[in-house]
C-alpha cells in the first residue's frame, strides 16, 4: 500500500508504538470476519505485490526494496501468484470460479512497478478463470517513478481505478517521510491520473508528520479540492513496531505533533472534506458521490475476499487465512505445492460479536442494534454492557435511535474503542 499510515480515527494511541494496538488495527482493517451478512455469490480478489522502489522509514508492510523493479522478480511473482490460485482452487473447489468476481485490488507494495507484460499475463490468466468483466479494478501507484507513463496501458488492461500514494505536496514533508517523489511530481502525477479516463482516482493523504503545520495540511487539501479528487484516504502517521521512525522516536530523535495539534489536523481534514461534499463512509475514507471503494467496503461488510501473495489475508467460505509474510517463506511453501498459509482461523460466537462491533464502528452509521439482535438473538449489552456504558460515559460512543456509533471524539480515538472489544 502506498500510504502505510493509520486511519483518521486513531490519533494519539497510534503514536505510542504499542504492538498490540497495531495488530488490532491491522486485524480490523485488513480482514473481514467470518459471519457474512450478504450473499456468497460474489467475490473480491486482493493481490499483494511485495515490491517498492525503496522502503519508507515509517512502513511495516510486507515489502522489499527493488529500485525500479526487475522483470525477473515480477515474472516469478506472477507465476507464484497463479500457482497459489491453483492451490486455492484445488482446496476450495471449482465453485469458486462460479462466483462473480466483482472487485480486484492490486496493492502492496507498489504494484505499479510491475512491467506491463507481467501485468498482462496476470490479467489474461485471471480472465481465463473469471471471464466476465470485473466491476472495479484498482491499482496502487506511486508518483515520480515514470510508471505513470503506463496509464493508457493500465486502462487497456481493465484497470478502472488508481490509488495514488501522494501523501503530501510539500517537499519538506515528503523528505521527512522518506518518500521517493517531490511535491511537484505528486501534483503532476495526480493531474495525469485524473485526466487519463479512469472511472475513479483515489489519493492517500497523510497527516501528523513531523514539522507539518495546519497551514501545510490546509494547502494540501486546497489542491485536492481544486482538482476535485474523487476519493481521498486520510491517514495519521503512526509508529509501527520496529520501523526506523519508531526507533528514532524512542531515542528522542523524532518529534511527532502534540495530541492537540493532531486532533486539530483530524478536525481540519474532516471539516474541509465534509464542507466540500465528500461523504466520510468509513473513518479514513472520503468519497464524492459514486466513488466509494467497492473493494474496501467488502472488508467492512465481511464479504468474501480471496487474498493472494505474501502477507495477504482471505475470508473465504467462513474461514480466515493469512499468508506467510516473507516472500521467501511464501515462495518456499508454493514450491512444495502447499498453500502458503501461516494462520487459519474459524471464529467462535464471541469473536463474531466482537468483529461485528468493531468493523461496524468504522462506518458512520455504526451498529444497527435491531439487526445485531436479530442476528445474535440478544442485545449488544448482553455481552458488552460494561464496555458500551464506559465508552458512552467517555463520550466515545453514542446511541442515536437504534444505532450505536462512534462520536466525533470516538473517531479520533477509534483504536481505543476497538481495543475494548478485540482485547477481551
Ligand atoms: S511506498 Fe513506502 S509506505 Fe508505501 S508500501 Fe512502499 S515502503 Fe511502504
């Protein structure tokens, strides 16, 4: 993923580098729960490309630095991915191919580093498995590497949506973040993407960066609004365990904005985007009408997604799996004709209740209490009375009509709320 920050709703807690909180977030963000509310007739597919030009010092995703990429690595990745798909099909059965593939998301990493011929081969093979057109095909892209010369080719392959890792238009902040592009390259890249004819374009915006001021963030928002970017993912910078940023912070060499400043940045992002007509359909996701990410919504709605590639997670036929994180371990399993799965999990009744809550809280409508009761045969308070009452008393949760949702303050401290349910 080009962003690798934290969602808007995780202000202070994310700056303390607490590993459990990181894991909680990643579980909540990347993985859907088992108990689906919707039909299993369709499917989302996530492909993890574990390559980046270089590693940003705040990132802990499963990626390795490959400079401008190597065709050999890309070819091997495609072959391995297709082999993984064959192994999934052998295990799950051909019914998987009868499902309608409605979203495809190429993330990472920087999948836009992949040479066109490798992408072509991948798309061709996927098309043989699922011949119908895929409604939404997203490619994560970074500006400034010359890859944006391939926009027309990506469109011809069927990419409908690009997600551009802009982060900021300020050189000083991009340098702080160790990004490989300048502000000018980010703007030029964004303009190119917007005029290339994709159905949608998303931009990652990061805030809470050392030395960032409210005025700088406001300028970044001004430009995005001027360009009418259809979708914006806004993340607060977070300290991930073991990253150079976290180490520097522990040594007192990296100063992050104070909590009040960070909250002011959250407020600014939300207020500006709401005023401009963006719908905040998830705590870090803002869209103009018709531009929600269909793929990401699948995770929050606990719909099936098959994930392939190192570290990829799947929710398939009521089972959650997570692949080996290291590319070498992922490849070694495949070479032994084994699915490269490190963890398998079937959720119990309490897990389902917990996940229903913390995934539901990511969305502005929150939890429909009637639907919860109909599904579990009991009220939320039956299992979570203490948590709900305490979070209400702290001003983090609210009940409006028959919906339980985060307050504005709760959105700022969303991780604290999630932990109350995940950590039991
Ligand atoms: S571009 Fe940077 S932040 Fe994004 S996945 Fe690569 S290393 Fe991580």
